[in-house]
C-alpha cells in the first residue's frame, strides 16, 4: 500500500521534512517512490510547498494519507477527504 507521509531531513534538533509517496512497509527515512513537496516547521510561518497535481495523482491511485500530512494538505486548501468524496460521486 502506498502512503503519503513525511520523511525527516535536517540535522539533530533542526528538522525539516519532505512530503513523499512511499510504500507503507519502507522505513520512515528510507526509499520513496516520488517526492511531492516539503515542510519546514521551524520558519515563522511554517514553510509548506506541495505539488498539488502529484498529490491528486496519488490520491486517485488509492494512496493513503497520514494524519500529519492530511493536516498540512488542509492548510494548502487540498483536503484529501473532500477529494475522495468527489471521486465516489463521479463513479
């Protein structure tokens, strides 16, 4: 199963994260399928960059989203739950 999740980067006590599509069995910082964006919580306001087209592609293919990434996507006006409801209505 593919999950859209955070991958920790940076040095000790100075984290920033990549938003990636990865196999759910892979290690948190291990192999990933595709890079979708990044999140830097240390800046004020937190810096978030997401490629919405890539995220939509993975959601259409059935990727699951972790709770933390779901919160980040909602801040970018991209709600995975609303997207899934719209997909079900089309079918």
